[in-house]
C-alpha cells in the first residue's frame, strides 16, 4: 500500500499514534478479509462487503495523512 510513501509510513508509524492505529486496523481488516475469502474463518458476503468498505475508509484516511506529511 502506497509504495511511494514508504519512508513517510515508517516514520509516521513510530511518531504518530493515530496513524499507527489506523495503519494497524487497516492491516488487521485486510487479513480478516483474506481469512474469510479463504474459508479459514466464517463470514457472509455482506460482512466481507462491510469490512472492505471500512478498509477503504481507513486507506483514504491514511492517504490524507501521508499527503499532509509529504
């Protein structure tokens, strides 16, 4: 995610608690979605859709923070 911001992401993960929380939540959602889609854990298509929407919201928030930090 956002390879062009790799340095900023590394810096913000250690210096900005809010960014780190959003980043961790995004990654956790990504893994949970993969687990549902791989049938490792149960989940409905509607649940996956809601999780993907939340993940996209987080990605948008992270991008705004990264743009401001650049």
